[in-house]
C-alpha cells in the first residue's frame, strides 16, 4: 500500500504527492496528523485550527468518494510522529510514503527523522514540491546563493518560470467503490483535543470555494489591483491567503488562472495583472528564504547585526497595541478587525507592524507571535518575512529609517474613515475631517471614550532611527 501524508496541502487538484501516489494499481490511503500540543507551541490560531480541520473533514469526504480512505492520527508533538507513523505503516502494510516537502525547520527535522525511521522497515519516502511554483533552490544568484533582496529575485523567478514552465497536476480519478466517512464532529477524541470544530462562516472551506474566490477576483479586481489593493474599505484583494496557507489552492493554480484570464503571463509592472503576480512572487521569496536560511525559523533576524537592537518588551504597551487601544485610529481599527475576524488587510499589517516596532520600539518577535496566534492565514514564512521587513531586520533594500506615519497612512488609505468607523465604534459618529486625529473633536464634545495617543510619533520616529544608527558605531 501507498500512504499519502497530507499537511498544508489539503486539496485534490495540483497535489503532486497525491497524484504520484495514485500512479499504478496499488492501493492508496491518505493520512492527516492532528498535533494539538505542537500547534499550541507554534502559536497556531484557534480560528486557523478550526478552518484547517473543517477542510480535513471536507477532503476526507472527497477522498472517500474516490475510494481513498483518510486516516486520522492524534500525535501531540512532532517528536512522537516518527514512531506513530511507523506503527501505522506496519498496521496498514505500507511500503511507500508520499508527501509534499515542508519548509519550516521543526517540520524538516521531523520529516528527516520520519525518513530514517521508516527506512528501518523498508518503507521508502518520496518528497515533492507542493507549496511553491518553483522549488526552493531553483532561483539563485549567479554565484549560487539565495537572493537577499526581492526585486532581483522577482526578475530571476520570472526568467526561471519562462525556462521551466510548470504543470498543474490533475485530481486523482476514482480508485474503487466509494467509502464511508465519519465526520470529525462525531469523533469524541478530536472534540476533546480541539474543542468546537465548526469553521467560521466567514471562511467557507473547500477547493470549489477557493476557486470561486479566485475567479471572482480575476474577473472583477485583478486589472485594478495595483490601484485598489491598499484601501481596506474596498474589496480590492483576492482574500485567498487562508486558502493558500492551508493548501486548499496552490500558487500554481493561481498563476495558471491569471494567465488564462489575461491570455498572457505579465512580465512587468506596466502590464495588467503583474502587481498581483508580484505578490505571489513575494510569497515564493519568503518561502525560499525560510528553507534556505533555517535561522529564520529560530526567532533570529535576517540581518544578524540587528540582534543587538535594544528592543522594548513593555507588557502594558504591547497589550494596548494588541487590544487596539493605541490612540491611533487606523492602528486600533486594524487590530480590532484582526481580533474579531482572524484576518487583516496587507496594508494594515504593514502599518501596525511599523507602529509596534518603530513607534513603540517593541521587539518584532512579539508581534510575529501575536499575529500567528490570531490569523486564519498564519504562515511562518510570510508572517516572519513581513514582520522583519517592517522592523528593518529583514530581507529588504529600503533603509532602516523608513517609518510609517500612522496618521498619514490612515489619511491616504482610508480617507473618509470608513474602515476606522467600522471597527472603532467610539468614532462611529465622528466627521470624516476629524477621524484620523479625533482628539480635539472629542475634547470639544467632552468625551473620553477613546484613548489619547500613547506616543508622539515624531519623537518615536527619531528614537527608532537612533536605535539603528547605534549599530553603526
């Protein structure tokens, strides 16, 4: 028997491990491992756990309809996985294991140990690239090193894609009679491990839903994406990140659909669709970096010298940021949206990350962990890359003195305050002219229901720049 180990690739279509396992007539089973303790150690958000398990339930039904049983194992930590997997392989008579490659250091170590453990009982392991369009290691500098800056990586990535092309793997065909599927909600041990399993209705699961969202975005918004993507009150983004993070849709499917919609693959920023394609390439960049520079998975900065920065760990200031009580409306609206929905618009992620690190001077690791504990699309590569970019410690060509002004960012990207008034209810009735600097208006109204700014941005900006300049001395 062949066993397909599903992880962050919870789909039938364009799943290379599943597709290759289904070649030939040998029986095929699938596996998903639930690791509650490990997930908590990795700060996985409860909303993400529920979303992922709801998709596992959906995928289990779809696999059963194809005659492929999906096994579920509860294994608390990665350290226990090799022995549990070896036991399952013995029980099922597995001779070959198929899986798509992980990129995070703990997962890689787990997979190496699994390979060694299964080799002892003559089970061969086959690993595939299921998380990137181009496999990590394919896009390197002329000297064979990973790019340290995004723009040249993007150019090299596009060139490599033209040279290599890519294949969309078809979903497997039925391999036997349909099988019964017991829903996760009926399995008491799953309930005990994770509590309520109902997915958030704002985030329906399923490959059909992911493709529906992709097609709507390509039909309605991709051409204007470059002009609309930064405005959180506008539905100008694809909102596919949760589906990409869980592997419900693949980046190859996104690129293929973009090409089909436009009739070409955009190559430069003056072509419609390129700005969105470039965002997919950013995703690739961070994933390649994470695999090729393992220290990024170990809470270490991309730029080693920035480890000496005198970051603050002020718990009260951090709590005010987490709860949306900073006194800066766009920051507070963004954080309250995150805490309620499990998602945040990308422009807002940059604004709040800059505020935490450059205005409050709090260590980016706290923000990175908090995002992972709340985001439905929590993904180590993208989250770490974004936080280090904002903090000035990451792979970025911009100088360290780039500091977002939260007030002007709000004025520029939420000019009428629509997004702010949606989430900061204290300001729901404030005129647009005051929404980004509401404190004078609130004083006139003798209201004290919204906090004063916790820092002076101009002073905080100078302090942030001084922190980085101190590294040069």
